[in-house]
């Protein structure tokens, strides 16, 4: 990793490019057998680009999905759920006076996307938080 970052620094110096270290994060994915254990002491990794340390994180958004060092879907499931709730509230707030049939089409078109959910672990208990029992509405 340090060798690749050194190549980035060489490229940056040669072509007058500045890398924004705030847009770079280090996320260490633990081996499968260690995923239930506490995270190791990561601050000792000390990766740098352009004489700046790269922040080490345990989870980070990428393409609007939350990637976790433990490869768990919990944070992403709750993030997707929050996004969907926000979209539903927006549709109901801005289009509340329209007929129900129109609101239903808007809700289906704008709020039904759970892009990336096909990658979730289907045994994750937090998926139930996305689904709502029709009797409770």
C-alpha cells in the first residue's frame, strides 16, 4: 500500500497534481475468522499521501452505501431505510393534496429503490426494519 501511495506522490509531483487527503480513507477489512473480534489497533498503519496522513475508519460511504470493516450490512440497511423514509415524507409533504392513485405512483417511482440491497445478507435481522407490516399502517 505504501509503495502504491509513493507512486501517487511521484505522479503528483511530476504532473503538478494535488491529491485531497480528505477524500481518501483507509478501511481495513478483517479476515473472515476475525470479524467477530474487536478491531486491531489501526492507528499504527500510518498511510500517507502528499505528506498528509490518511484517516483510518471502520465504515465509510461509497456510492451511497455504507461499507464496514467487519463486512456487516447493518449500517447500510439503516442508511437505505432512512433514505427511503425521507423520500416517502417528501412525496407526502409536497404532493399530499393529489389523489391517492397519483401519490401511489409517485411513491412507487421515487421511493421503491433499494439499490444494492441484493448484496445484503438475507439472514440479517435488520432487514425486517425496512419492511412494514401492512396491519400496522
